[in-house]
C-alpha cells in the first residue's frame, strides 16, 4: 500500500538527514581522501577529463559502508549505490561537475540525471521537443514502489552527493540533494529542465536535467550544502 504524501516526505527527510550527517561529520576526511591523489604526482592519469569522478564514488561508498549497517540491494538497473532499509530502497549517486559548467556556474543550479537514478516519474512518460521539432521521451527506470517479499511495498528514494570541482581546487562545494519520488510528480513536475544532449538514434532519453533551484523553491530541505570553499 502506498504512503500518503506527508508520510513519504517524512521518509525522504529521514534518510536525507542520515546520509547528510555522515558526510558532514566526516567532511575533513572526505575532502582529504579526494585530495589524496596529489600525494602520488607521478601516477599516470586516466584519459578521463574529470579527475575525481571515480574517487568520489569509491570514497562515498566506503564511508557509508563503514558507518551504516545497510544491506546492499543488488537490483539490476539501479543507482550506483543501492540499499535495502526495510521501509525503503535507498539509492545514492555521486555527481561531479566542473565549476565552469553551465549547469552550476553563476546563478544556475541544474543537475543531469539518468533513467536508472530516479523514479520521477515512472508513471508518466515526459515528452521533450527538440529545437528541430523532433519529439523525445523521458521515462525513468525506477518504480515509485518496489514489491519486497519481506517488507511489502517500499518506495525508491533517491539522493545525489554533488561535488563541484575546479582545476585549481579539486573540491569547491559539496551538497546532498534529494530528488522526489515520482509520487510527487503532480506538485513538482516543473523541476524537469530540458536536455543537455540528445541521442543520435531513437527518441528515448537516457538523461534529463532537473532544476534544483526550482526544487528547493518548493522544498528548501531537499538540498543541503555540506561544504563550500571560502574565497581567498
């Protein structure tokens, strides 16, 4: 049986606080471990343009595993980190973005999200029209609720640890963002913010932007800025 909206929001806030507190209480270690790559300057870098993407995912997963006794949910097509928590399935993804990127530079606050990283909204296929008139469809892969053999119907809850980095400093800002469960689509549908790049084949969108500024205009708690580098 589905929760009502106030009950579901309480559940989303509960895990937002748990995850946010773990990162906040260990922020020094988190940043130091990201910067640990500087201790081995002769190491041959990968061909990736983003130097912290893989490291942030590993550090985040290790930090959560050390401090929480959550069971891993090895669901196909789920987020990078997925946990069974009894009352919900909790998905956590790390997002790293350069500070000069148009999605975060200036007053902009947007985030690109893949189909397997959100349930917003599995029940409503969202049509996007490209400038040339071609229609594309955004259809998430996460259900609003999963049917669990032990726990019954449990909602998918999705969280993003976003690290804004610069070429000067590997970490400029860290925030935890909760994207609403698809059950909130009717009240939050304006947070869908268009497409960064379109597929060359077919009309199914793997990625779509979410407008975080509009999201926190509706629910201010959904973005928690955990760390922000002070300007020198």
